[in-house]
């Protein structure tokens, strides 16, 4: 649980009393590789912090999935739009490795927001960070070639390339696995 507090304190200081309330609501859970954390059409009820593992966001397809995000250790994971609206998710989240999470329910997080100042600051800063990531991704899909997106991924998130199967990386940058192989050959 210390890793959660350390992460939060990088965003904003948290008082001991605010931490006691927040941490009392956290639940530790573990999932095996390829476990579904959020199913298509279900409502996201948790905000989770990844202690160990890698997760993937994707839209399931009949022939192939459309991967649009990855998260690693020391990052928060949630189907944020479903979590905020408490409406059904339009995508799925799965573990790519054995994964350990600390999670808080929607109702418990609302209680933390109502009873602490720190909770609101963290919520706002996390929403801002997610917006910036999403905006950057949209702009890259609109303005960069697949090769440029791959190179950016290589520079910004080298861990991704070491631990994620190439078929998911290809989907993430918007190409087939065969096209990704050609890109990788051209670069090396």
C-alpha cells in the first residue's frame, strides 16, 4: 500500500488523516494473466492502482481486437468514462501478465471526495493527466505515419516494446502485424 501513497504524494501532499480514510477503502486483489478486468457492456465500479503487472485496453473484434492503451506498474487503471458516468463500457480491459491491484470502489471514492480536500485534488490531476494522454494519442493518429507512431512509442515507452506482444503493438499503432514487421525491418 506504500506504493499508492508514494504515487499520490508525487501529485500532492496527503495528510495522515486523509490517507487513513483513503487507505481504509482500498482492497488488494490479484489476477492471472489474460483476466478480464472490465467486460464490454458492464459498468466500471473500481479505480485501481497497478502494483504489479500490465493491462491492455481494447475493443473486441470478430477477427482482431483494436488495442488502444496499455498501463504498467505504478499507474492507475479504470474504464474512466464508464466509471464517471456509471454507464456500460464500450471496451474491455484485460491483464497481459499476472497482476496485483489496490482498488477502491466508486461509492468509496465518492466518500473520499466528500470528506477530504486531497481526494478532490488527486481526482482533478488524474483527470487532467488522462486528458493529456488521450489528446496526444488522438493527435498522433491524425498527424503521424505508423512508422512515426512506432518510433515515438519506442522512445517514450520502451518498456512497452519489451513486454507486449507485437500483435497488440501493431493494433495500437494502427497497422497489421505484417506491416509492423516491415516497419521494424526498415528501422533496424
